[in-house]
C-alpha cells in the first residue's frame, strides 16, 4: 500500500491528482510539501494556452499570499484603469474606475489570464511532483479506508485510456466541471450539474488596432441577453469573453460559427472581434456543480469538479485555489487518519462555496440583463460606485462574491487562517 522506503526515510504516502488546472496544480504542490509522493495526471499534451481573463480576489488571494504564489501572479497580471459599458455605436453608457473596485477589495485584486495563473503555479510547483501530460483519465476506483486496526484498506486507482491503473492512498479529482473522476466514482454528470440558462465563450487573439482602441480599459457591451467583454493586453493582444442567455441545453456543434452569427447584432467592434475566434475557443454551457458528497473511500473532489460556481459568481479560480489549501491543511491536521481529514475538508469548505454558489444564481440578471429595466438598474448601480458612502456599500456588495461582473450578493470574501473553521465573516 505505501511506497517503498527511500534510503531509510519514512515511507511516503502516494497521491494521484487528476487535472493540472489551477486546483490540481495547487493540491499537488501542497501535498508534496506535506510529504506525499504526488503524481499529477493531465490529459492535455502540455500547459493549456487557451483562456480568458480572470478577476482574481477573495479567498484564493489569501491562499496565494500564504503559499508564496502571489509574486508570480503579480508579475503576470494585466492591470486596467476602468470598466466601461458601451452601446452598439461604441458610446460609453457607464464607467467604473478601478480605484473604486480596488478600494473595496482592499487592494487585494488582480486581473490575470487563466493560463497565466497556471503558469505561475507551474513555476511554483515543487520539483518532486511528477507531472504526466497526455494522461487522460477515463475511469476511477474509490478505494476503501481501513475499517479497523491492522486493516490496510484498499487503494484508490485512476484508469487511463490505454487501461493503465495507477494506484494511490489518495485520489483527488481536480479535473474540472466535467470531471471523469466524479462520473466514475459518484455518478453521471447530469445528476450534479445545474444549468443556469447561459452559454459562455472565452478566447485571446492578437489585433493591435483593437487593443489600442481599448487602451487600459475593460469594455463591456451594455446589451440585453448577450454580452461581450474585451480586455486590451500587452503586445497588441485582446482577451474576449461572450455570454448569452439561452435555454439551449448543449453547446452548438460549431461554436465559432454560432458566435459569429449570434453576436453580430451587438454592433460596435463585436463583428470584427468574432472574426478572430480561434479553433480552440473555450465554449460551454454555464452551470454549477452541486455534488452532495465530495469524498468516498480514498477519493475526493476539489475545485470545479466538486463545486463549480460558474462565471456568474466570478470566483471559481479563487475558490479552486483556496479549496486546495483547505484540503491539504485538513489532511495534514489529521495525519494518518485520512478519513477524518477528508471529512473535515468537506465539513469546513462546503458552507463557504455554498454561499458563493447561491450568490452566483442570484446575480444572473445583473450580469446579462434580460430586459431594459434590469439594464437600467445595472447602470445605476455602476454609477453609484463613483463616490460617496453608497459607493462603498455597493462596491463591497459587488466584491462580496462576484466582483464587478456579477450582482449584489452579501458576505465579504474572507477565508480563515489554517486550523480555523472555514466561514464567511461579515
Ligand atoms: C468565461 C469564464 C470566465 C471566468 N471568470 C472567472 C473570474 O473572473 N474569476 C474567477 O475566479 N473564476 C472565473 N472563472 C472560473 C474559473 O476559470 C474556474 O472555476 C477555475 O479555472 C476552475 O479550476 P479547476 O482547476 O477546478 O478546473 P479546470 O480549470 O477545469 O481544470 C481541470 C483540468 O483537468 C484536466 N482534465 C479534465 N478532464 C481530465 C481527464 N479525464 N484526465 C486528465 N485530466 C483532465 C483539464 O485539461 C484541466 O487542465 C471563469 C470561468 C469561465 C468559463
């Protein structure tokens, strides 16, 4: 069950982490630091370059500070000055200065591309972690914990496409919202995904004239039922995201064609932008993962696989990182008692993500207004952020769970020090 002793050192327990996204990289690194022998399995052949812009703040910001990741994130972040809503002719309808948002977040905010968070984590990753690229997991066995003294239990296993079984004392499914580990151990995806009635896409392209027109602002179309957001990046690149309110249960067969067709009517520079959609565009139905139990035997889910909050809640990356820390910390606190560590992780972390998920569901109308009345309400909320005591209240509410992209939920984003019980503090 345990790995053979290395040169008289105490045996190291083996962990297999599935998925080298933000959560998997963080879990792998933290478990290695805690003395586990870690193998990280990723289906992509190399680091995933495709991505979109992330508003990084909230619980994961504290984790990044504590684990020494923040300098790498800061170096890669793409700061901007303001968020501007624009109409179909490019006229600004409302502006939000970045200082208002940064002030509300106590300066603890970064705008950064998702692949750049992963790049920072790869740089941070201890050399002991064995990263296996091109390893797609298609099956998993949960394993069994010891039932009594003297019983070693049964190892968990990840199964690859070629049938290879990789056994370990701990199997972590950090393989995203469409998790294969979750499917194999906990049941079919349909039982766990709550579709929120939106489709979303994200991509980065190079177009220096568009980047120059955006300058250091983020521009969002002030449109109904569909929205495009554009961030100018250094080097003439632009990060784009697109969100559409639609009841269609699945992504279109040809996402590129669908994006060009459906967003054309937004005017401004949107048709030009949609001409840049790459082959590997990120496109998915917006959903939350609501999984009643995150651990079974020696297997545990983390990040989006366990608790995707959706881009409407806006803190999935932050929660993926913070959740990785809670998992590693609780396992460490319970030593050899793996079952107790897994139970503590789930008991302490579930209430925090539950509140973020609830807020994400409430904020949909603010994100993509369904009609003129909600658009009017959003414009006024944005204008209220410009100054005065009301602005502070609205900014705090906006940052509570979703940042400027989402609605007006409650609960400031905090995460407790290691050892404390996780909770949102008002
Ligand atoms: C358009 C958009 C905008 C967003 N904006 C924000 C934001 O502003 N702020 C924020 O905090 N969050 C945001 N999010 C959410 C955030 O991106 C996710 O919550 C976060 O990246 C989840 O990280 P993860 O590591 O849990 O999962 P993923 O990032 O999904 O990583 C899973 C990894 O597992 C790998 N994998 C999958 N299946 C297998 C398999 N079978 N075998 C091996 N490997 C596998 C994948 O290739 C991937 O590398 C946004 C999301 C979207 C879609």
